[in-house]
């Protein structure tokens, strides 16, 4: 068993066009480049995992945020997200349930 004190974060990001076959940019090498990126036609994502101790255990939460660099990318992403959102939610809940099972001591 390990201890989390205080809270811990892991953050990942991407610049992508998920509605395309080869959607990701691989030339964004730093958080500064990610923050400054404004080229039209892209959506920037950040996903975080947050471990927070409390109530005799550790709570794991995850959140994904996105920002499209122009209105056309925002519309295209909205269509894409409407199609994949239900499955994305299932995958995320399954992932969190798996973490819970593996982190819970077995009798």
C-alpha cells in the first residue's frame, strides 16, 4: 500500500483533429507550446487524473477539457463528441472501476 500526501496530479494533453484518420500533432513538445498553440482547425485537450486523500482512503477523479482554435473546429468537434460521448463515458467509468478493484485490498 502507498500513501498519497498531499494530493497528486497527472496531466496529459494533445492537439488533435479527432474527426480525421490521423488526427494528432506530434510536434508540440512542451506545455508552453501547447498553451501558445492557436493554429486554426485544431482542438486542444487536457486530461487530468487527481488523487486526493481523505475519509480513510484515496479518491481518484478524472476530467477532460477541450478548446477548439476556431469556430469550424468547434463545430466539427461537437459532432464528433456527440457520436463518441456515450462510449467515452463507459470507457472512463470502466477504467475507474478497474483502478478501484486493483487498489482495494482483497480479503
